[in-house]
C-alpha cells in the first residue's frame, strides 16, 4: 500500500530527527557526558535482561556512537528512495535534473547500505558509472571508480549533505511547507563546535586584564 505525500513528509521528518539524535549522542559520547544508565531490569515476553548484561561502558559507547550516526544516514536515504518510488513517476529520467540527481543519490546510498548495514559498499549500475549527480549546492556524488568500494561520507560531501538532501526532497519534491512558528529546542548547556570529526568544547570565557 502506497503512502500519501503527507505520510512520506512525516516519515522524512522522523528520519531527520533520528539522524539529529544520533549526531547529538555522538557528541556526548565523545565528551563523555552521555548518561550510561541502562534499565536496572527489562523484560518482554519470555526474554529479560539486567543492567549488568545490557549496559554499555564508556569505551563501547565511543565505538558504537559514530556507527549509529553513520547508519542513521541510511534511514534518510531509504525514506527518500521510497518517497520517490511512490510519488515521482520515472524519477530516474525526470526532466528536472536536480530531481533526477536527488533520486539517484538517495537510491545509490541506500543500495550501498542494503548490502551490509555496518559496512556499506557501493554497487553502481552500469548506466550510473562514471557520472556526476548534483543537486544544486546541496550534494554531489561522483560515481567514478566507486563500484565495489566502501561507502564513505566524503563521497558525497559529508553526513550533513544527506540531511540537507532529505530536507530538499521534502520541500522541492513532496511540497512540504516550512513551519510558521517553529518551537526552538533548549539552548545547549555544553557549547560544542564540530568540524568533520573534530569536537571543540568551550570551557569558559577569556577575561581581559586592563590593569
């Protein structure tokens, strides 16, 4: 059963929110400020577990968080690809080159993860090999020599590029509207700047000594 445009818009928003959550988790994992409290006990059906078995150590979180952030891009690619499949006839050959490129980038990144979620590998169709797919200033994927190679963020401009593409698809393909009165999140208590995989945390203000 195909979903309506509105349903796909909401699914893309959910995928974007999951991605944002994964990025925030990674920040706190790197800064060692992520709470490590697992349920003391949990159960469902015939299965149970306790915190001793289910909880994570700091070193495990630091290992898992970047992977969680990476895999969350697959959710956005998959959601975009499905929206195209159900609401954009012949997206591969769409008369709008941006729409066609958006479809191909979403499809190719999604296909890479479908081979192995934790070790995505590019599988480029013959008609897509040695081509450049570009959506304005949002994202660019050059498939030259990518077939069979592990998928990396720098292939398409970084993890934020997929997030921006997801937003672009919502607004330019599914006709979503910007919220009139968006409620802002709480201001960060810990001031962090992230550039690539580098985290910089503001510790305090430098005071000037006029004496």
